């Protein structure tokens, strides 16, 4: 009987591509998380409405809402602190590692419009200048999503707005550019959403709630506003009844119409072109390739936001047009006709 002698190898932590074998020892060190601190930064922000109690902002694409591991500065919170003249605020995330992990994951994946109910979203004094790392933030948009977001400027407004989000009475309308056209062209989708067990930075629609204990009820209404590029794409409106993480993106994938530019949820360059090219004349294919390859984010925009004003009780509603990159793609797809429209008679 032959016996193989087991040998051990010391694998330095910088050998990131090294294949690990049985018996290997891995030498690594785990750095402690540094406390997050949001400092006022002079970052221009597009203010749609402001009074003494609330601030409605048109968030640009590629801006993170609040500091998190990997995004310590340059966020909307940094800009708001400067705009309102508030001092820096901080948080030791080491005291709440589970939440910190989720924040880091979601923000790498661009967390979507989720009600913030943990201890860090609370406001502890009469203004939003507090110990919170997310002062005044009641809900979030993905890093890549543009559009409207409301910020509370005092504790009463924060609590009042948070209750409206919890009761699902906030009026929210989004528009997106999708790869393909949904069938039917309008409807209501009631599919729970859970974190993808195979990919922690992605959510997934779970048709049967019993299949996943962590799945949360999610409902979206959608309708096609305009069919584009001969049916290769569509401008779709979404109205949210709930506000789960990545809700529109996960529901769009479930419908088989991922958002243009949303590589996390199936809207890859290759997939988008596979929908567009069969529906459009070959003379446009080169231009389509250039347009699609230059999309740097999911084509999603928070178009309309309505809520009951926390002080006056008045129902207010705001709207803003999509960012220029979204508009450019939309205009291009509108100009591209079908094969039948452009073929010689």
C-alpha cells in the first residue's frame, strides 16, 4: 500500500490567483473597519424644492446617496451637509457589522430606494445634523439611478416621511429603457424579492414566497409608454407599491426585459444587441453597437415623487426629466426604424 506524504505550503495573501490545495496554509490579515465620517463637501446638487423642513433633490447618476465602506466621500449626504451648513457626522460601523456588510454590498450594487429603519437612519436632535452617517435620508436610490429623492431637515419631518414610506403612501413613478418589450404591455407584478443565494450583490424575484423565508413581498405596476427600435427596446413606466432593494431591476429581469446597461440583472451589451439587431436595419448596427457599449449604468430614472408634506399636511408632487445620457439613448432608439420601414419597395 502506497502512502502519499502530505505536504504543506505557506500561501502569502498577495497570491490572489493561487489555486488552493488540501493541506495549504493561507497567511492573511483582516484589517479593522475604519469609522465612517461624513464631512461637508462643496458638491453641486440640483435642488428641485426646499423649505425649512424638507429638501427634494434630483440626484445625478453615479452618485452614492450616503457614505459606506468603499464610498467614504463624494456622496449626496456630503453635499447636503455643506448645503445646509451642518458639521461632519460619524459612525463606528464596527458596532453594527451586519448592517455595515449589507450597506457595503448594496452600494457596490447600487442599493435601490429602500426604507431605512436601522439605528443609523434615525435623527437624534432637532435638525439632521446628528450622529447619523445618513442625516435626513429617508430612502435611497441606486448609485446608477438618477432622479428625485426627498431629504428630511428635522426630526419631525424624518419620522413623518418614514411612516409614509412604511405605509406605502408615497407616490413614485420611474421610467426605464428595457431590452425588449414586456408582454402584456401593462400589468401588475406581485413577486417577492430576496437576496440571490448565488450572488450576494444581487436580488432575485422569487415566485413562491414559501421557497425563501427571507423573501419580502414586492409589487410593481408597469406600462409601456413607447415601443422603440422596432420592438427591440421600450420606454417603460413603473409605479411602485413597495420599495424593495433593486425592485424594478429584479422585476424587469423576471419579465425578461432587463434594463439597458444593467449588467448585474442581465442587461449586458451582448444581450441588448441580440434584442435590437434582429429588429433593426443592418445599416444601424454599427451605430447601435457604439450607443450600447457606451451605456455606463442601468437606464432608470425616478421621474415623479409625491408625498404629504410633514408640516403643512399638503399633498405635494414633483417631477424632473431624465439625465442627458438616458435622453441620448432614448432619442437614438426613436430614430431607428424597423426593417420594413426602411427596406426598398
